[in-house]
C-alpha cells in the first residue's frame, strides 16, 4: 500500500496545482472601491470583466513560497512565541502540576471534561475566531486527553473542531458575521437569535459525536510528568499569570482591536516572567524558548505555504473569475436551490480563498444584488456564506491553521479526514436545514 503524502508534499502539490490553474482559468477582475471613512475595500457588483494577464512563470512559482511565508510573518511569529512561552511554562513544572490537578478533580467524570473543553473552545471560536492559536496548544491538549484515556483525535476534535464550529455558527464572530453583514449592508449583529439557536444545535451535534468517538476509542492513560504532586506557590502564580494573559488578550482583541503582534508581545512577556518565577534563570528561560521554537517552526512554514497558493491565484488574476463562474449561474434557479447553491459554492471557494474574512469581502458584494434578484433575504445569503465557508476550515488543506495543528500533533491529513468526515457532514446538513428554514420563515 502506498503511503499517503505527508503535509509538506500536500502543500507543495497544492502550490503546483494553483500555478497550473492560472494557465487554465481565464483571467478576470471585479472593480473595487475603497470606503474613505473605514478604509475597507469592497467589490463592485456586476463589474466583472475578463482581462489579459500574464500567468506566473516557473520562477514566480518558486518565488511564491518565500513570499507566502513572508506574508504570514505576523502569524508565524505568534505561533513561535506562544509555543516558546508554553514550553517555558512546561519546563517550570507548573503546567504538569496544573493538568494533574485538573485530571484528579475530574477523575470519574471524564465525559464532563470533554464537554467543558468543547464548550470553552466553541465560545472562543464564536467570540474571537480562535483558530491559529490552537497550534501552540495542541501538545498540551493531547497530553491532557491522553491522561484521561483519550487519543489525539479526540483532543483536537473538542478543541480545534469546536472552535471552528463556534466561529461558523456564531452570531457575533467579528471576522465572519460582522464583516459579512457590513458587506451586505445589514445592521451589525442583526438576526442573532436565529444564529444562536442553530449554534446550540451545532454544539450538541458536534460534542455528542466527539464524546461518542472518545468513549469508543479509549487508549491507555498516560501519566503526566510533574515536579512533585502538589501545586507549589510558584506554580500557582504562573498558572494565574497564564489565565490572566488569556483574559487580557481576549479583552484586547474585542475592545482595543489587538491582532497577532499584540498577542505575540503578551505571550512573550508571559514566557519570560514564567521562566523567572519558575527559577529557570535567564539562560534556562532562553533555552526553553529556543526548544519551543523548534517544535513550532514546521507549523509556521506550513502556514506560509498555504498563503503561497493564494498569492499565485491572485497574481494570475483568476480568483475573481472563480467567484464569477461559481455564483452567476445560480440566478436562474429556484429560491431554495439557489440558496443551497450559494452554500455549496461558498464551501468550494474556500479551497482557493482560505481566509473566511477575505472570502466575505470578495463574495458578499457580488451575492447581495444576486440574492435580491432571486428573492432570498440578505440575511440568509450571509448565513450561506458563514456556514459554507467557515465550516470548511475543518477539512481544506489550504487552511494553514489546520495543517499546522496536524503537523504539531503528528496526524496525517488522510487520517484526519477519515476521522472528521462524518461529523463535518452533520454540520453541513444542519447548515443546509437552517438555510431552508430561514427561507421558509422569512428570516431577514
């Protein structure tokens, strides 16, 4: 039996395929305007036209690789610094002691632990679109799951999977709902009641599937290595600083507009302070950071390679052509079929456009007049985008966060797909049912 390609080969294959597409798909563009007040760029509906453009050459194909890594430098730095920070905390012994304490408290209530972790990450996904940050948390989550007798798939399902479903079905996700509603000229955070109900259903379906998998696929429990069994005052202080940092950066993202650089600075500071409080000293803290960087560097490269795919398609001027080709035929179909067609087209488009916030800016100005013409409410159109695009983050190999997490966890992409495809189908079925229901009740 031939071995399935590993992560690096998949990403390089995707880059090559994107380059080939620039020679096959006609080049075309939509006109764009920039709002002078907000600085946001919007696509002008009905402005698509084919253009003459040179497809990227062979050297451009090679050049896209460093350009992709450079383009995601802020995210790669975040992953390195968070990974380094957690490695420092782990070296102090505080992390092991804290996890052991939690495991002891939850002994006999392991299912409750799965549900609580799933709820925590779903809430983080719904509020701040948590995703890439989980790359650095993956080793800790897997260790926590193994200590209770669950495998790495269960660990990632209740963390990364729950964060994605939270973001996909969220009534308030600033990187999906808010951007999409603004592009569709809807009141911000309108229609939240319906979304909240669907989010609750999605959480129950997803978490139920994860719990069932975890209970049917138990593994031998793996003891957590700790420096002593009791939490020391220094460890308690370090864990309190960790919690405070998460609260601080969450508040910063929601209230001060913080992004990757601010998060990187906060977690780097946490790592330095934790190392000193944990008595690692300056040299020990530095060595621990370096070890953490080594653990995360491959995930960072994978994220850059995912961006390379988008760069090639943008340079070849074919992304707008893909959007035009996917959505224009839907205007001649009945309402329900058109809505589901938009849903499916948004899911397909997420392969070449792995940023769901970028996908909202690209597609909603095109889809808004189309939905008006078909007779579908703009709110339902936003639902189709939201459920179709964001849920695809669970499976698209062009999503750097997913591939980075799998790389850190040591899980091959084919094994992940075999694990995740049924729960993902459940989410897509729920999303389709919600879209049809929205049409029937006149959701607006």
